[in-house]
């Protein structure tokens, strides 16, 4: 039943994308009224919240009325799970539970009912089909741990036929093992988090690896810098696509072949861009809040994910009615601070470490103006003298008096979309 329902939803959402923006807004507002009314009636947290601020579902008829509802935080979801945040019509023990990665040090549990899970997979597939993915493609996803559980579900069967089902490779496998598995599988579609895909491309180029020839590459989970996009594109010789989402609501926005921005999935989610408690105008930066329109087991309304985005008033030349985000500014990195007090772009440190031979993964933590810790997952190509090179480079960037502490680790905790490769405990200034 689940697969047939997923295909039915896929047919509907693929038709939706070609509707006009006015038609899509009507669909969005209708779904919004329904989910808000349901949350008030069946979810204790939202019922109490609405009562507290003296509003009723009848006060929220359109997206423009959503600002009447207070913003909900990760802490709110965590503190009220499961008793008060899950609908009283569902048994949370029978729901599908996803664990978020805890990018802000606050891991969450998100519950999906079966219909919501099938619908969100259809929305995911819409974005993939738009860039040329096919039903029976050899599709490989180098995936974070939370997706490993998919191997034990319906995917275990569909993977054998490759029917709209990725082959999963664990993100934490050593780069050599990933390359070995990729050569064996030889995917037509290769997807991973942005930095990991860059490192795979770098290993292929530096070691002249043959037999990995994807026709489509997709990144997710982290900021895709321009130089990483170009590097991946040059190595594989294909057009590259980036997608945006979160475990709480899965796919939210994605690039089509025109690359004119990120199409927002407004038939499944409301994305508001907020500054000083007001929605920003097109072209202005705003903190993103999300309202899901499909998950009745655990409604998410006016949820602050911690990302920043810029809505666009332009429509894509592809003809889709789904509106665009012109710029994506989640995945924040911290500025570093030099010993003499200047702010240093984190891209300088990141750009240097990305190309250090023998470094599979890294994280820079500025403990103080006088001390920087660098966590490194190394491979067999790492040389002892590399420590000296790294230390000299960071002293040159931050000041000769800075202490550079290099620590080797087996793996780094990945932190989802907002994974910080550069983190400062000295400054709160951010950069994408």
C-alpha cells in the first residue's frame, strides 16, 4: 500500500509544480487551514500555545496570518516529545521516528505517520526527477547514520530492483572504502553531503581513479561553496545540483536545471523569512521559519530551524510555479578572530584545509584568540611534516603567537545542514 500511495502522491506533486503560483498559493492556504485546525484540536502543545496568546484556528486562514502564532523552537519540540507534541489520535510507538543530527547540540526526535512519510518521499522524488533521475536508476547516496535504518525497511526490497531506491554507503566509512564501493556500484546518480562529495571528487582526481562516472551529482546537508561546486563539476564533467531540507520536514527547496535559485516546495511547507518579527521583502535576508502541511502525527508550525534565507520575487525560466529562494544562507560558519582583534573569513581556513593531502575530514575550533584546535580525520597519505605546514599557515592567518593544537580523531560528529567546519568561541559573527 505504501509504495502505491507514494506513487499516487508523486503523480500529484509532479503536476503541482507546473501550476501557477496563484493556484499553488490556494493549495498552500487550504492545507494550512487544515493543519492549524487539526493541531489545535489534537496536539496539546499547540492547543495550549493558541490559548496562551488568545488566538483560534479561525484567525489563521492564510499564510499572511501565521505571524499571529509564536515561533516554535527546537527546545519546544524536545521538551514536549512525545506526550504533548504528538497528536492524540496516534500511538507514537507505531509511528516512524527520525532522529535529527543535533546541529545546535540539541538532537530531536521527529515522528511521521505512514501517509506523511509516503507524501514527503514523493516530494523528495519530484526534485530528483526534475534533474533527470529515473525510476530504475543506479542511484547511490553516501548517507548520514540516520538513513541507515532505511536498509531494514521497504528499501531492502526495492534496492534489489533499484526502483526509485538509493544504494546507501555509510558516510563514516574511510574514503578508500567509499571509493571501493562506488567503483563496484558505478552509480548514474551520486549524492552526498557537500563536503563529502567534494572529498570524493578530490580523491578521484588525485589518485586517477577510473570506473566512477556519474551522470548526475547532488549535494545536500551543507553549504555548497562556489569553488566546491566548480571542483565537483570539473572532476565528474556533469552539471551539479544542490538541494535543501531538514530532517524535521525533509525536502524544502531544490535547484532545477536552470540554476536560477532554489524552488520552494510550497505545496508541502510554508517558508517564512523573518527579521525583527516581520516578514522581509523579496531580496532581503530573513530567518527561516517552517510550517509543515502534511504530517498530522506531529505537526510543525512556525518552527525556527536556525537557517537564514533570501526569498525572490523572480520566477524561474523553467516555467514551474514553485517560487524561488535566490540565496541560501543556512550552514553558518563562524568568523575567526586574529590575535590583534581582526575578523578573518572562515573560507580562508576552510579553503586551505580542503586541499591538504591526507585530510579526509576536519573541524577548526577557535578556543580563544590565542588558541585554535584542529580536529583531523586522516588517511594513509597524511605526512608528519603536514603538521608543520598546517601550524605555519594558521599562525600566518591568525598571528604568530597563536597556539595551534592538532588532534587526530577517528571520526567527526556530523551536524546536518548546519555542520560547522569552522567554529569560534570568541566571536558570534557568522558567514555562509
